[in-house]
């Protein structure tokens, strides 16, 4: 194990998720769907919040998918999903 068990899990979940829409779905259902075989993974709030942060950084870096920020922000607010204040600030800035 090179980067740690949790980090490896996040890398795996990030790589198989249908981003960014799958993260919006996961906020409302608590499940992340594998884009390759449709397997569902129950995901805890901390891991999902970190995946959202990674996707935000990814999209900002690529200057892409601005609609995601509005979609995920609305889903987070509606579901009262616990998210880091810094990520919430990023979502509101780009939404």
C-alpha cells in the first residue's frame, strides 16, 4: 500500500464513477454507481465530500462542466449534505 487504504479507495471510486453527474446522484441516494458495470457502492458522507472536492478541482483545472457546480450545489443544499465550507464556497463561486 503506497498512498494509504482510504486514499486508494477514493482513487478507485473516482475512477469508476460517472462524473460529474454520478456524484450528484450519490448525494441524493448515498450510492455511487460504477460506470462500467452499474454496480452500486454505498458511500459515506466523508468519502463523497472528498470526491466532490476532487471533482471540483478537476473541473476548475480543465475549465469544464460549469453546470455541475450548480447541480451539485442544489443537491447538497436540498439533501442537507455535510460538506466542507471551503468546497461550499467553491460551489457557490462557480454555480
